[in-house]
């Protein structure tokens, strides 16, 4: 009976440490600075418009943009998650993306 209690105690401790590690990781993944994310997202939209927005194309586009802007998939996902939690932040962000796209169009980079 004593061994069974010890086993349960060890299992509970391991689960607690595991959940703490997951929570620590999830909260410590940094997000992409808004100015960089605006440029990243504008480029992403342009590329999707050109190449299509199926899952395979989207993944390839993001991978190229990760390199261009020196960000990781985890940072991208963390940033998306942060913006998803705040509609006002999304609205402000999309306004800046639209401004970026309009500026690029005026410069003749996109048609």
C-alpha cells in the first residue's frame, strides 16, 4: 500500500512539473514586434494573392518570410494568438497592414 502511494505521489509530481513547464514555455515565446509583423503580414497577403492560399503554398510563403524577417514559426503563432485575444488590437493591426499595402501600391511594387 505504501508503494502505491509513493507511485501516485511521483506521478502527480511529474504531471505538475510537466504542466508548469508547458505553461512557462507558452508564456515565454516572444511575439513579433508590430512594425515587423505589419510588413511580414503585408508580404504574406501579396504572396498569397500571387501564389494561392492553399495550405502547401501558405506554408512555403511563411517559411520564406520567416527567413526574410528573422522570425520563427513559434513567434508567428504566438503573435497570431496574442492578436486573436484582442479584437481592438487586430483592427489596429489590419489598418496598418492596409496602409502598408497602399504605400507599396503607390510605389508601384504591387498592382
